[in-house]
DNA sequence: TTCCTCGGCCAC
DNA sequence: AAACGTGGCCGAGGAA
C-alpha cells in the first residue's frame, strides 16, 4: 500500500493507492491532523510517497511519529532524469534545486521553509509524477537495481531528517576546554586568543615585519620572499620543507587559526544548542542527501563533513548513554572488487586489512605502497609513486583496474558512466564539448589541442572516480538503511526516550547514540547490517566489508 | 556596503 | 608542493 501526501496551500491531501497506483481513497487533512493520521496508518507499514521528505517529515518527528519507508519523489526524479534523459522533457518543477538561488527571492527569505521545498504540490500533480516515475522505471535496462537505488535514496532522506531532529550529542564544556587548552581563554570579540597573539608576535619578529598579518596569504608570501625564502605559496606543504626559525611558529599559527575559525567559539555559538540537565548539547548538521553528483551526502552549514579530529572529543554521549562508532575499512577498493567481479582482488580483501592483503600476495612490498597504488588507481594518478606502481596493479587485477580504466576512457570521450545500482554521471557541460570540437578542426592550433587533451583527461578522472565513489555511497546508504531497521527492532517503537538512533554519517562511517545497556546489541546490529548490505548489493560474490566498531563515551576515543 | 573569487585546509 | 577524486567553509581582498 502506498499513501501519497500532497501539500497545497496549507492543506494536506492523503491518497491511498493500490498496487496499480489507482487511488482507493482520498482525504483532506488539516495540518494539525497529519501526525495523528500518520501514526494510525503507520501500523499497516505503508510506503509514504511525498514530494520532499525534508518538507513533511520534520513535523511528524516533532509529534513523535516515525515512519518505516517512503519515496522521496524529488530525489527519485533527479536519479531517473539522469538515467533516462530521453523520457523527460525540458526541466520542470521537479527539477528545482533544493534551495533556491538566494538572489532570486530575497523577499521570500522568511518563507524559505515553505518556498524552497517542494512542499506545495497538489494531489493530481503528485500522483502524475508517481505514475511517470513508475513508467520511466519500466524503460530502463535494469529496473530492479534502479528501484532499489530509489528506495535507498529515500531511506537516506528519512535518516537525514531524523538526524536533523535528534542532533549529535555535543559537550560544550569539553569543547571549550579543548579550545582554552590550545588557544587560551575565549578572547573578547575582535581580538586574537592569547596563544595566537604570542605566535603572531614571534612570526613578526623572525621576519622583521612588525605589521605582518599572518592571516593574509598575500602579505605573508611577500614577507617570506623578502626574507630570502624562495617559496611560491604559503601552504604548509611548502613551508614544512624550509630551514628557517619562522617555520615552526608559523605552522603552529596556521593550525590554531584554522581551529579557531572553523570550530572555535563562534562556531559553537552558531551551531550547538546548549544542553539541559542530564542531557548534552546538540549539534545539528544540515545534511543534504544526494547533494553530491556521485550520490554522497553533502551538508549545508555547520561543516559536519569536516569535523576535525582535534575536537571530536566534544562529541559525547548523554549520561548513561554510549556512542557506537563504526566505519568500513577500505570501502572503495572492496566495492570495486565486487562490482568488477575481480576474484583476485576479492581474495585479497578477505581480511580486515585489504592493503595488507596486497602485500601478502606479493603485489607490492609495503602497506603504504599498496594504499598509494590503490588510491592512485581510483583517482587516476599518472605520476609519482602511484603512477610508478600502476603496472603491477594492472597485471594483478585486470578486471578491477579494467573497470575504472574503461570508465576513464568513456569520460574522456564525453560519455556517461553508471554506478552499480544505476546512478548516471552527468554529461560534460557544453563548454567542454565546445573545446573538444574546436580541437578537431583542421586549423586547430597546438594549444587548443593541448587544452582539449587536458580537459578530456580531467573529465576521465571524474568518471573513473564516479563509478567507485558512487557505488560506495550506495553501499553506505543500504548499510545505514539496514542499521535503521534493526535499531527500530531493538526497542518498542513507542518508547522514544530510550531509542537508539543514528546521529552522524560520514561517507563510510556512522555513529549511533544509544542507552548504555543496548550498546552491545547496537554494535551487533551494525555488523549484521554491513553483511546484509553486501548481500543485497552484490549477491553471493565473496567480498567482505569488515567494520571497525567501538563503544565509547566520546568520539575522540574512536580511531 | 555587499558580492564574489581565491588560497588554504579540513574531512572522506 | 602538488600529484590524484568528491566536497564545505573560512578570511582576505578586489569587484561591483
């Protein structure tokens, strides 16, 4: 059973559909009735179908109602349009970006919540889109896989909304202690923390430049060169190689200045809601499912995808609760082995450490070389150590390397490539084709040809990585959806106060916040979910996805 | 004043 | 000092 929920001019319409997508009943709901309606119908485990999970699900969550499955038609639309562009006309209302161009609607900023989402789609339009998507699905090469992807993508939307509702437990006191320890006490607004001020003075003295602003790359580069240091930039990679007394305080300054600007007291004030008795604060990452072309999640504000290791100890479970932190070891090479059906690479992956497996089978001599070579193959390295090791990898794993090489060649020709479940890469932009076209003209100059070759190789590296990064993202989505199902089974669903819940996701890593007594059961559920994700995606093919799982009080304890 | 690009660096 | 993929976010400083 499916239930379509349309929202039009503040009123909700719920349509119940049978398996042929024929409406069997229809009703109007006041906004206030929505959660009660959803709670009563959820017992029958329907599939909820709506235009945009982020527009409707939060109000259910606020009312304490969670649903098991949904179809997010906007997210599905994006996938289907790329998979079968010939089935769609010009861009329509379903192609609107998640957030509008801010320039375009300055007067609507107050209504952003309502206007930016696809909340306002009438029941007829919603049903028409649902039917269209079913029909498009029937035309693609492998509807089963794509249907699975749409379900996984939609489950991701539910999870993102739930994390946005629950938040990541955050210990403001621990965060402040870390900052104070390395920077000094919180300074008055507009002035540098004590430690940064000291370092700035040292740098100025070492370079005999009393008015140097170390935060200004232009100023700093000029001053360094005036001191006889032959550098082309102020990056730490280049500075590290210099023999000069300014290097140490300068690198330390950069490290601390970064911490202050990215995750200092201002960030804390902006993104963390203080806790209450017996409860930590909460950081609310604004995840954007499907926000990256490859299918990875993006974030919009808060920087949840780049929480530096330095402050992870501030992620701390509530008293009496634990964090279960789990990440997949070397997900991308494992996914590559599975999707290319490369038995040799799969065999090397049959252990907790795939890179060590490459050493043990004699492909390379050290683990470090194995990692460099493998990442080089996934990213398209041509020079240096990675480029040098490539021939060995090509010889040892012709199927796996062949898959990414093929994807690169396709991209270089301007073609599109597909992930395992059928997410399709975007075609190269018009300017790209134009440059390629110019280079094939009879009167094309040397430089035009060089530019075109360079650009073709660049796009090839993108498509090469797309197939693997995108399939890894699919694995992670399925893993997380399986975790979510299993967590719901650990407790009585109505018992929301004691419910283990996902609070963080980072490409190949999750954190579950759970009452301490359930921590071991949660860890086991996460492992089961990993095995199930492998089976669901790749059937019986023998690639394993081993996890590092840790039950901790704070994230800093996990590796 | 606001907007935008760039250099730099964090995460995977 | 980037090389070799995907991102977000910051301050500086020039452009509008």
